[in-house]
């Protein structure tokens, strides 16, 4: 029966409670958001690739994260903006599942990269003398490549959703296609698929989160065991950037999964807002946080501006 669904179309609703009078203003805000994230993440990625002294494991991970953020927004936001500008909210069956694959793939990859960044900070603070021998370029490239591969393979299981039959309701209460909202529209039993995909969530979301929490717990204990206040303040400042990024990424996600698990009822608009918050706000904040809080990147940006101003004068 699933083959009969291929001619089916879904419709992205976004925020169902948004008054029509705010559609233009909201779509302009989304267009500005997309362009800011496109320019900022693209700039961070280009800066790291083009600056040889930034070809270090941590900065290459930041570049990978910037690319993932840019790719995610490009896969989802233009279609959502088109809904308001060209009445283009309808998306084909296969188009929805292609978008859904990349949504879950890139979100899973972000989690693994944040886990690798936590490992990097753990080695840098707890084993500083061995950092250069443990965190080499080869190790960084292999770890990042493995993150891409694991995220891609796990996300393939989301294609189990293709086996279901879609025949009636087609309105997706979200700004993009994702598994949980699409499965609610299936006309057959989705219990087995839901349980399988729940296991994927536990692996791709909570396993990296557990590792991150343990890593930073050890880091905090190590920081406060330092004898010199200057030393632990510097170490704490180094980690603050990553804590902010991880809080923005994980807190709304964990809340949503727990709320869905305990069947906590809240409005569809709040649900979409929380998805919107953890999907897009970190992509907007990450480049700003890294440029302001990472000394080497900040110094490189300042030097580029100084040389540019000096050249023009």
C-alpha cells in the first residue's frame, strides 16, 4: 500500500495560531534569519579553511559544525519562506522524506560533533601535556568522518516511515518535515516504527549528551582542583563557549522528548516554537559565540579587519 502514497502531497503549516496579518512580517523575519545564518556560518567556515593557523582539530570541528548548520537551514528555511511568499507550502511525498532525512542526519551529526568537542576540551584541560600527541589532525579527521558516517547510517532507519500508507490528513504542524509529525499522519499502524525510531533517538541524542555531561563533570572537578585561581579561571572561560552552544542545542530537544514521552499536553504553537528554537537559534548564535569567545578566531578576524582598513587607507 505504501506505493500508493507516492502521489501524495503534504502541506507545511508552521505556526497554526499565527494570525494571517503577521504572515508577511514573519516571513521577512525568517528571510533575514536565513541570510544572517548563511553569511555568518559561511564566513566562519571560510575563515577557518583559508587561515592556515586555524587548521587545528578544534577549529576544524567548528568549521564542520558551521557547514552542518548552513546546510540544515538551506534544506528547510527556503521552503518555509516560500509558503508565505508564493503559497508554496505544499511538498511532495518524496520531497518531504528527502528533507526529513537531512533534518535528522544533520541534527544527529551536530550532536556527535559537540561530543567530539567535549572530548577535545577534556584532553586540553585534564591532559594538557599529551594534547598534541592524542588530538592529532589524523585523529580529528577520522573522528569527524566517523561522525558523518554514523549519523548518515542511523538516519537511514528513518526511511522505515516510507513503508507506511498516507491517505488522508496531510497538514504538517511544523516548519519542516520530521519523523514525529509525519508519522502522525499515517493511515496504518506505526507502533513498531515509532519504537524503532525511539531507539535511534536514544542513541543519536542521549548517548552523546551522556558523554558530554560526564566529560564536563570531570573537567569541572579538574578545574577546581587547580591551585592557581588564574589557571582555573582561564580553563573555565575556555569551556564556557561550548557550554552555551550545547545548552542551546540540547535543552529544548531534551524537554520536547521528555514532554512527548510523559504525554505532556501543550499548544501546537508552543511545540512548533520549541522545535524552531532548537533547530535555528543555535545556528544563529554559534558563529557569534565562537567569534567572540574563541581567542584565536577573534584575533584572526581583528587582524583581517585591521589589514583591510590599512589597505584602504
